[in-house]
């Protein structure tokens, strides 16, 4: 059976993103998640440990117990080859729902900038194509399903406008991210 991450923000992939970079203890991983993605979302430490447990169960991560002399043992988490593949597949794929641009897409951009900056443009281009396809389908359809034709047309127009704004945002973000890359 294929592992299916939790609904909402895919905490599993965010944890894997940091583990791809280097093995970490749970507390350090929580700190990195908070510092790196805190502007997008918040995860409780207890939720993170639950996610790490699931990642180990599904063999996307491995855990090694490190004894400490004067304190309880610590667990060091690392990504497995299967987890690494899953992470890169997720990170390099556009989001399928426009509502996911605000959090999930930006998390993908964050990890690509951190781990594989040359892939950011490809993700943005793929996301732009996806949004253009959605906008074209909305324009072609002309109206949404409703027994009130004016409401249906207004709904479709609103959604097409959202796609056009999202495309403009992606174009502006590409310029922002590329100029930030040149400054570093």
C-alpha cells in the first residue's frame, strides 16, 4: 500500500525536506521547521513526533537511538532512499489546486531554494502552465453550474480572475526570486 501523507499542509514532506539536507533530532527539526516555514504555518512538537513516527513506520525515514551520558537517549532521524524519492517528486511538482499556492507551493519553493535552487524556475514554469490550463478551461466553460445564469457567469468570471491574478503573482515571484538569487 502506498503511503498517503496527512491532509492539509504536508508536514511529512516538510520534515523530509530538512532530513534530505542532513539527519536531525526531533527537537532540532522542529526548530528548523519553525524558523524556515513559520511564516506559512505552525506545527506543534507533539504533531511533529507523530509525523516522524509515521515516516519511520512507512520507511521514508529511519531512526537511530543515541545514548547520552547524563541525559535520556536521543533519537536521530534520517531520510531513506524511498523518502528521498518521495520528497523530490513532491517538491518538483506543481500544486493541483490553486488554493494550495499560498502555503504548499511556497513550501516547495522554500525547499528548492534551499536544496536545489536551479529547479525553482522549472517548478514556477510548471505551476504557471497548470494555472493557464485551469484559466483556459474556465474561460471555455463560460459559466458554473447554477439555476441562476448570472450567478453562474459571475462565479466563473471570479474563478478565471483568480487564475489570472495567480499567474501574475507567479510571474512577479519569479522575478523576485531570481533577483534575490543574483544578490546572494
